[in-house]
């Protein structure tokens, strides 16, 4: 008998690799930020389903970091292409489970694994519901129908849409920007006919993506809460020259470009619970 994703996941390995993913993200991104209006609203320990768009391959790393930072104490799980899991077996040990994309067998395996994950409290199932890479401006989103089956197998779960967008502002690294939409109950969603349910879930995600896009276009980090800060600046000779010039003038050197009270990226006041929206370390 094949063991489900809950049995295959190793809490010890998940705890070990979580900080590794955070270091990887901090090295390659300028920051991971959540829209101030779009923090996750989950007031219960019921299992949670987060369904998202998929603009880039950063989604898996974001799931790991956000699970640690925003859903502390909850074990995270998510489907992954079966070929990728066969190549990197350790992913199964940290919560990923294999799914053959675009096949009936893969759809059945997804539902079986999801039932295993959502059978107990304090777990999060992260699903890239588009099932493919897609531009954030594409409409309709074309969510895979399997996401609409989950309220049937887990009416007790909380469902959260989450929008993802990656953008370059003033730093070398990209900003990974996300926002959660209002929570829905599996019980309420399960009362809808399956096709209407899929349309409702797609509309909720599209609405969250549209609202996030307004904040992304503002290029204003004060609209976001920074959950993980990376390394600002260009690096190399440029930052060496700028740092030397700052020391010569006797002023502190900040490699970030978006600083200064008149600059459009001025960070403004620190967000609640944080220390600095532009350069602050991760929020608890």
C-alpha cells in the first residue's frame, strides 16, 4: 500500500530545509512582501487550502517561506510534477507529493493526496491552480477543475485565494509580491454546483490579482509588509565605490536605491510588527 504525503513528510527534514529556502530566496530576491490589506485571515486551526496563480517557478519557494512565516505551526504540503519529484526525491520528505499533470490518473492521485492532507487540523495545502506558467495579465485564468473538487472532500477546510506577482523595482533582485483574498469555507463552496464553484474560485483569485496589481504598479513598499528581506544594491565595483564615497562623506552607506524622503520608493513608517518596510528583517 502506497503511503500518503502525510506519512512521507519528515518534520525534521522540513524544519531543516525551511531556512535553506529562506536563504535561497533572500540571496536571489530583493524581498518577499505581502500586501497590507492581503494578510491571511485564518482564525481557526482547521486545515487550509491556498490556491494561487503561477507566474514563475518561484511559487514553490514562496509556499515554503510563507508557510513558515505566516502559518507557523502548520505543516505545509503541495502537488508537484511527478517527473520532478522522481528527480528530486527529497521534495516528498518536505511535503510535496507527485502528480502526473494532464492525466486522469494524475487527477485521481491529486484528490487522494489532498484528502490525506486535509484529514487533520493545522495543515496547509498549497496549490498552483492554473497548472501551468501564465502571465498575471492573462484572463480567463483557466484554473484546473481539480481545485473545485476540494470543498467536496474537505468541507471543514478554510479556502484562501492568493495572488502572486514578481516585479523589478529599483534593485537588482526582483520583488516577490503576494496577497491573500477573503477566506471561504468549504461548507459554503460545496453548496455550489461544481462548474459554478470553479467559476467562483477563479473569480476570487482574479479579483485578488487585480487588486494586488494596483499596489505593484505603485512601486511603493509602504503598501506591503515585508516578510523576508534580501540583499539590496548592485554589488561589485558599483557598491564598493558608493560605499567608499559614503565613508568619505562620513555618512552611513545603504546599498538600496529606493531611499530618501522625496523618493517615490521612500519606505515611510514601519508596518505594524515590523522594523522597516524597505530594509527590515522578517516579521514574526
